[in-house]
């Protein structure tokens, strides 16, 4: 009588099990990385936003773009509160919105100042013309 051995190991099941473990480890690692990013305060965005708000104020945003400037300042204050409460995702979102509101306010203020300069120049030209006409009489 001849003795034969039967291979009871299923190589596909073993490689499938290893593959499943690898995928689980990858998923776990990815979620930890994402959670780590969510747990960090958005200090860089906060600094960029603060600079944008300051630039908008310097450009005359409070005078020429009051609505946009108020929105930027309000959102920036809300971002500060969210940072304090360690709600970093919310803080980043608010800081980004505040940055863009501030940039709009700055551009609007610059446009209003440019428009005023054009009007002043036109008025100056008109004054010179009238003075020239009076001199010619």
C-alpha cells in the first residue's frame, strides 16, 4: 500500500488573508493620517487670514467695502473662537472664508479709490478748461 499526502493548505486563502490584512492596515494608517491632519490647528491659514484682514483695513476696506469687511472680521472672530474650542476643521473653513471676504473688500476699496481718483482728475481737467475759457475772454 502506498501512502500519499494530501496538501490541505490552500495558497489562495493564505494570500487572500494577507492581502486583507494589508488592506486593513492601509485603511487604518490612512484614517490615522487624516485624523492627525484634522487635529492640527490651522495656524498657517490663520496667519494668512490675519494678514489679509489687515491689508483690507489698510486699503480702506472699512470705508469703501463695509459689508465685505464686516463679514471678513466676523468670520475671523468665529475662526478664533473655533480655534480656542479646538474645532480645527471649522476654524480653517471660517478662516478661509474670512480671507476671501477680506480680499474682496481690499479689491473693492482699491477700485473705489481708483474711481475717486479718476473723478478728481476729470474735475481738475474741467476746472482747467473753464479757467482757460475765462482767460480767453
